[in-house]
C-alpha cells in the first residue's frame, strides 16, 4: 500500500524558505525602525546563508520519496549521491565541451519547435490541460508511470514545483484555474471563507486608512509603510473578489459544474486506486500525488530514455538524472510564473508526453560529450529532436514511430512556433529555458 506523502524536494529549500520569510519580516521592520536595522538584517541573513551552504555532504541534494520502503530509499540516496559526486574537474556549463551541430538550433530557429508540434499533429495526440485530464490519459494507457529510480536513471526532482494546493480545472482560453470540490458543503465553505476574508480585509483596510490619516506629516517612513499595506490589502481583496466571480461562473452553470465535478471524481478515483485516499484533503499527500502524476511518459519516450540511460550508466557507472517528463498545460503555465523562459506555445513539447530533460549540471566534459554523441546519433537516425540548453539540460523529444513527421507537416507547423520562439532562444543556438535551476526542478 502506498503512503500518501511524498517529500521529493531539495533539502536546500528547507533553509532558503526561512531565509526568504525572515527577509520579508526584516524589510517591514526596516521600514518602521529605520536604516539602523540594515546592519542587523545583513548580519542575520549572512549567517543563515552560510548555514545554507554547510549541508551534510553524506546526504544528497534531492530527497527520496517517502513512498519508498527503507531499502529503496537507501538505494535512491546512493544513486543521487553518485549523480552529485565531485568529479574533481569543471562540470555542467563550466566544462569545456564541443557541442555537436545536431544539438544546436537549425538555421531557422522555429524548426525545432515546429518538429515537435508536427509530431503532435501527425498522431493527433491528446494533451492534458490539467491534472484531471492527465489522469484520464493514464487510465487509457497512453502514458506509463516512470519509477523514481530505474535500472539506469533517477528522477531528479521531477514535479518539484507542484504545489500542495487543491486540484483545479484549468480553463486554457482564460488561463483561470478553478478549484475542484467534492461536495456542495465544501463549495459553500469556500464561499463562507471568501466572505469572512473580505469582511476582515474591509475592517483592516479601514483601520489602516485611519492610521494613515493620523500619521504626522514628518513621519514619512511610517506613512510609506501604511500606504504599502493599504495597497496590499486592496490587492488581496481584489483577488478574493475575482475568485468568487470565477466560482460563480463555473458552479452556477449546470453544464460547467457537471464537467468539473466529473474531473474531481476522476482524480478521486485515481487516488483511491493508488491507495492515496487522503490526497484530496491532505496538502502533503496532494503534492505527492501531483508528483506521481508528473512522473509519466508515452511508451516510446520512456524506451528512448531508458536506452540512453543504460548506455550512460554502462560507460560511467552512474544513473542518468532526469528532471522533467510530462507536464499539463496548467503546470507549464505555473512554471512560467516563476520562470519567464518556460515555453508557452499552444502545445508545449512536454504536454505531449514525448519529451524528457536530462540534467548535465554534475557531468564532466567527457560525460557530456558521450551523452551528446549518443543524442546526435539518435537524431541522425531520425528518432529524436534534441537541444542542448544553457540551463544544464538536454531537451529530448522522441518521435513515436522512430522517424520525424513529413516535411509538409513541419512547414505547416512553423507558424505555430514562431510567436513563442524566444522561449527556446539562447546564445550560440542553445536554449535559455531553465528547469532544474529555476524549479529545483522540473
């Protein structure tokens, strides 16, 4: 039986999150007390940042999923440490390597994305807008689960950016995420919470305005702080009002309500079948289920990934680090909010389930050149499209039947990729799209 909690994220975040929170508190304190607080703030932050750098080198950066049994957890940790092991020489982007032309952009830089869009069109692939649609594809057998630790690879932070928030329906046209509820009582409680929050914000806003009116004109720092808090109060109230309008739009429309209720049931059934019944109510279990859902690929992509991983492990005795697999449109959009370079074309490659990212941050020059040579060979054979990204990743897209789509279809797809080409545009023909570095990752 699977436990519902998966803590597959980076240890460093345990330390950095308190730093960020402390920094926010100190900034507010600084505005009120004055410039003298700057010295204290800098000293405290410096100390915490030093502590962040002093991690236990016997523990990997990525934590094993809590769903693994003790033996599997030990194996996962050992594999992660092998990935991170000091090579005694420059690694990642610091290593001097010769990038094969097969891993660079085509002269027409739109072609790389258009190849992937054309493959989607060729096979008329359904891509998931959100986690509910992703469960549907998994149920139909179009996507297969990728274990956290394979024979020659390790899922190194896949799904790290998945939130522990409620599951939602993603309306792609508007970009809105609508919370899913399991009962009328849950929906009504949401409305009640919104009303209470708005009432509290109204009262606190009135109090802030009174305090601002009573603030002496010479106390500019306090006045500035109060104005900032008033603005934040208004932004929060606006967000709650928009949330209520969104709920009204979907839950007061019988057809839309039936649709999103079915989506909730799809996720609930998947969680129940996976022995993760609490995944819809417990935040940590919910994140764990999202991470698991993101750990899927189409069979052809998984086969190519495993083949590459075996070659790498046979050569260097290390598992291949994989950081991204399938991504629903909603998750891709969320990545865009923290990573401006995440692709936002109509059909992002990862949404097809045919793309995976190999992490080369810890690879020596010899390791990178070996992997690039294999990827170049696979591209020459027509099996994949591939790009070496500046953000320590090889983005690999697999063609289902082992050959690229017809040239006519690729040409038709050029227009679909052009408007968002900057998402894959980097120096020297490489992409600047970040995954692991931005996401810690995915």
